[in-house]
C-alpha cells in the first residue's frame, strides 16, 4: 500500500477564493515564520517541483491577502514566469495546497 502523501492541487476557483481584497507583497521583515519545507519535499517527491533549484533560490515572492487570512508563497520553477504557489491558511497555520501559476498567461504579460 502506498502511504506517500500527495500534495493537494487547488482548483482555480479555490485559489482565487484565497485572494480576498488586495494581495500585498510581504518583505522579509513581515514574513511570519511558517515551515513550508515539508510541503516542498512533498512537491519534489511528486515531481511538481524540480530538485535542480537550490532551496535558497526557491522562494520568489510572498504575498498576503488584505484580510491577512492567506499567504501565497511563489516558488521558482525552471520555466520563466511559471510558479508553484503554496497557499497557507494563516488562521489554521497550515498549507491548504498548491496552484500552478503561469504569470504570463494569467496577467497577459508580453515579453
């Protein structure tokens, strides 16, 4: 029996429901310490994240919604403008899942 824990991928609807109000970029000074590394390990084991990216280069940006209920931690991938977003429920102090964000498609960015 396979007992490996598979990370939960969020639907676009669920992901967007965590973006209440304005999403504000959080600086290093404002980041609440939340241990994402066990979840990152699950993402790597499931081959959602590459093992090639060094941990110190993995976190691209962190955003918090205006109600301060959720944080979105953007993790770098090997593809430009593509991120794995870990969504953290700050009230429950746990990850609720991940979302694959193609920033160029999502925000109509043109190179």
